[in-house]
C-alpha cells in the first residue's frame, strides 16, 4: 500500500472502478449468452429481442472503454448471423 495520502485514495478509487467494470463485463457476457440460448431454442422473437439488448450492452461497453471497437463489431456480426439463421 502506498504511503502518500493521494495514492491511498487513488488505490480505493481504482478498486471501485475495477468492481464496476467487472459488473459491466458480466452483464455483457450474460446478454450474449441469452442470444445464443434463444437461438438454440429456435425462438426467433426472443432471439431478436435478446440481440437488441446485447447490441445495446456492446455499445455501452465500447463507449465506456471496456471493449475495443473491433471486438464489438465482431460480436455484433456473429450475433446477427446467429439470429438470422433461426427460421
């Protein structure tokens, strides 16, 4: 642990941000898994709804700096292809 007061505060702030980011990452993974589960069931309406929520989560992750733009673009593309494969 640091000896300087401002560095102690910074360490606490970093821990808070780390926990917040962990929650956002978990939310993102859950959104993607919901799309995959809906596609596995063959439920087109649920898959489209889950896909829209996953897109929103991916966009938030991009804006907040949790994920990079190529990752977000790749995930959106994969999920769209999955959703379109459902009859």
